[in-house]
C-alpha cells in the first residue's frame, strides 16, 4: 500500500486552528450540514463555470491551469453568499496558488491503493483524527461512489454523537459534506461538463460521457486529490485568517481567524482539487 505524505508549512503557525471558537450549532447539526453542502456544490459549480478562462492548451497532451485565477473567481463568487471575508483574507489565501501544468506528475500520486496521512497536514487534532482517519482510509479503498456517499452520511452521525466539542464536530463535517457533495456533483453530470470544456480547449470533438473517445475517470483517484486539496486549502485558509483576516458565517455567528477561514479554504481547495483531478484523468485516457 502506498503512503501519501505531503509536507507543507511549518506546523507551529497552525496551532490556532485548534482553538475553541464561538460556534453555536443546532442540536443535530442539520442546519449546518445543509449550509455546508450548498456551499460545496456552489464551489464545484463555480470552479467549472470559471474553468474555460483558467485553462489553456499547451499541446495535444498538456494544458496550463491557472489555479490562482480559478480559486479567485470561486472565492469571489462565494463571498457574500455563504460567508463574508475581507479583501486581505482573500488576497492572502490566493498567495498559496499559482500555475499548474497538467497532467504533469499530478496523476502519479493517486493510483491504485494509497493512504493519505491526515496527521501530516496538522489541520485536525488527535481527538478528531481518531474518528476521521479510519473513515478516510475506508473511502479511499472504495471505488463505488454511492457507497462512499452512504459511508459519509453514516460517519456524520458518528461525529455528531461523539464527545468532540461542537467546534471540532463542525470542522470534520466541513470535510464530510465536501465528499457527499462531490458524489452528487458526479451524479449530476459534473464530469461531463468538465469534458466539454476540456474538449473545446484541446480542439477535440465534444464528448458527453466517459466512454466516448476511450475516456475514463478513476473517481477514487479524483476523490483522493480532492481530499488533499481540502487539506491544503484549509491550511492556506488558516494562514490567511490567522494573519489578521476575518471570515463570518451567517449560520454559526462570527468566527474569526484560522478556524472559519480554514473551512472556507478547505471547501474551495476540495472543489479545485476535484476538477483538477478530473482534467488529469481525461487527458491521460481520452483517445488512448
């Protein structure tokens, strides 16, 4: 089994992500889960709608993806609708992203069996990881996305009924709702939408499903990239929030600094990672 370990920023600056904040959720977290799901679906749709302006063809097998532009448009599209972030926070968050050449080495990280060590990102504390790591291990070894969705829903109940603090629960639910939203995005034709945009940019005939032109998408690999994108986005958001920025969530009140910005960054990072993974899968399979 391959072990995916990503070393990022110095851990000492992320300790503020673990401080208890003033989150006041409803008893069963139904309101929070629905809000997060809506934001996640909007994130995915915004990434797709902005993709045409952020992607450019290099040759028949490569494209350039401006992650910074893609994430900027997504963040601006979400800001004011699902959260309120000041300009400083958004600018600081964007500084974590640049240009990507796809497929490059992106697809080599997430093949066959793998293990994403969440502890290397230092986003979740030990109490959270005791619950979250086994869940991630399970879904990373599941190719049926319907089962992934079912497991995520069942896991959310375990989180809600756990002894974690409300803040700790919401942080985990922010990831699990991303995973559920991803499956629903696929079910709603999300992959096909990305295919159409990519086909136009690559100057190939549009194709409407993964079987045309020999195209295939390993959704498990895409999901792995999306989870890593969430963790990286959460770290970037935490930095942006901890650097004096402010993010407010209407449903949970005002939560300043690392925690709230990390949740926003995680959602955007997840959506961007998912679409990036889909592009990579398509380029490496179509016409082969």
